[in-house]
C-alpha cells in the first residue's frame, strides 16, 4: 500500500503531526520503535508534563534557541492557546500554575500521551509500534522506509511506501525513552546538513565539588555565567545541588551556553549570588542589623557566632559548605562572599540525563513556513530533531506541538493539492 504520509516517531511532535495530517484527509501511518507511543512525554515535568505556558510570542521567543525566527510560522499556525484548545477539545482539562506554566489538571503526564494516542486513533492514523525505522530512500516520487521489528527476536524487517515522510525521531537525550538519533542519520543520507549536537538543560559539575552541597535546593538566588572571565548570562530563580552538580531552573538555563563553551575549551565559571535582591551596601547594612539584634560586635566574632549569623542569612544545610568555600571569612568580607560564590566548572552531564539535545537538522535546510526539506520535496522534520530547543517551562513541548502540527498540515496540503490536480 502507498500511504499519503508516513511519520517516524511517536513522541509529542510525531503524534501531533500524524493527527493533523489524518484530520486533513490523508492516509497516515506512524512507526514507533517503542512498544507504545509517548514514552518521553510520560516522564516530562517530573511525571506531570508542563505541556506549554501562557507566554506571548515575544516573550516565548526569548526562550527559544538558537534562533526563534525559524519557529515563528509554526508557533502562529499552532500557538500555545491552540495547544490548550486541542487538549481541552479532546477531553483533557488543563491548569495554569505559577509562572504561567500549563499542566494537565490531573497532573499526570500519561494523560497527555494517552490523549494524543486517542486523537490519532480517532483521526484514523495507523499506529505501528515496535517498528524501528533504519533508513529512508526516495524511489522516483515516493519514499521507501525500511524498518525492523524492534521487539521481535527474529529481527523481522519490512518496508513501507509513502508520498511524504515526517521525521520526528527526537534528539539524543534520555536514550532510554527511544531517542537514538536515527533522524540525524536519515537527514544526512539526503545530504541535509546538521548543526553540531550537544546536551542542554543539563547539570554542570564544579571542580572539587563539596559533597555537603548535594541535596540542597535554593530559591530566588542569582547565577552569573562567566566565560573566559566575561559575564555572559545572569539569571535569577531556583537552583539545586545534586549528585550531578549544579542544576535547577537557573542552572539549566545557563547550561546551554556553558556546555557550548566547555566544548570549545573555554574557561567556565558560575557565580552564585545568595542575595540577588540586595546590593553590597544593602547587604552590609542588613548584616549590621542582624549583628545588633544578636548583640554581638565584629571584634568578638568567632566561628560559633559566625555560624549563628549565617543561620540568619542562608539555609542551615548551606552553612558548612559556605564556610569551607570561604576559609578566611570575616564580617567585612561576608557581603561579597554572599554575593559572589564562585564555582569553576569542569564538566557537564551528557545525553543520559540532559533534558534536551541542542543542534540538529539545520534551520537553513528546512523551509520555516512548511518544515519541508529545501532540497527534498516531501521530506519534513519536526520536534527536537530540528536545530531548535527551548528553556525549561513548557517551551520544548510547545516547540514539538507547533512544529509537528505545521509539518502534518503542510504535508497533507501538498498531497491533497497533488490529488486534486491529478483528478
Ligand atoms: C526528563 C525530561 C523532562 C522533560 N520535561 C519537559 C516539560 O515538562 N516540558 C517541556 O516542554 N519539555 C520537557 N522535556 C523536553 C521534551 O520532552 C522534548 O523536547 C519533547 O518530548 C521532544 O518531542 P519529540 O516528539 O521531538 O521527540 P520525542 O518525544 O523524543 O519522541 C521521539 C520518538 O521517536 C521515536 N523514535 C526514535 N527513533 C525512531 C526510529 N528510528 N524509528 C521509530 N521511532 C523512533 C522514539 O522512540 C520517540 O518515541 C523534558 C525532557 C526530559 C528528558
């Protein structure tokens, strides 16, 4: 059988693309290597799935890398409001939480993937799970997709023909969810250029990382990324110290540039500001007030009193590592130590635990208005396989939904046009 559209990968982008193409009237088949679709969706947002957010395009665009311009058409054709309507119409209620983040009301990520599967089924998509696509080639005007049955011990294989192919295989992050990077090989087999790949939204490991820091989470702190002694990014928000180093929302936000700089061999440092709302002078005045209320003067300040003072300025668990990091701590240098706690970074967590893969199918190779490869009519790319990634906060799934929707609709439009002209 010759399908109109074949979608490779049943993640957020692929399920949206398949639904949109089928709703437009195309025969659609989706191949997914896992035994079920949406394995990565199920672990998003700590199992709750932050599926999008309430940002306007102008705000949204500042959180998209490397260039949001490429996403503009896709976002306007299927915006964050459209994503909410799509799920609500399919029976999945959503809620807006702190910071404009949008989740399913049930707070169950699996409800999001199940809703997408239901939408595909209702639209008539043929869903073939346990099929891993190995290669795609063009035979005349149609594509042949060669796959193996990934779950079968017999290594059974087969091929499917389609007029259009949408590659939505994701990136390389969290390979256990099915992301193996096959989409990049498919792109390269058509001479489509990739931008260098690297993990993003990932933990940064300092030199001589103090194990006492592990498990500490800080709210409303500042973080400055310094590359080769120049401050390149300043963020304020939440940060956590884990087994893997520095992460949390602001740790992740600076990780993209930090990882790129580390790969380029540059010197990377992070400066943690424990009191971002106060200037040095205001902080010195605050410390003076604290000391007055404790009835101590600077001359009497020994280690015990210093610990008591620090207990008024930071979470208890942070006191010991803070003192270790600042061996010559005095009342005089305390404000600057609180404003700048320097961590020299030596490495980062790789794809095994990075939230997204940066880089991918080059924006130059794909027409932004359709997501069709410039030099391969009928071949489309959507989702994380593209050189497009966002910060934490629902940006990445919105990118996947917007690009999946646009690719599905564009592929359908092209095929339906051809059908009309040949009748
Ligand atoms: C732990 C974690 C938490 C996250 N939380 C959030 C969040 O809350 N909000 C947010 O916006 N983003 C979040 N993200 C990022 C977001 O999940 C991804 O950016 C998004 O899922 C990408 O969608 P995709 O469809 O492009 O790729 P994927 O979701 O990775 O889907 C690709 C699919 O293709 C399949 N596939 C791959 N190769 C083949 C092949 N050769 N043949 C057949 N099938 C194949 C895979 O098995 C997979 O199912 C999170 C990511 C992680 C890892």
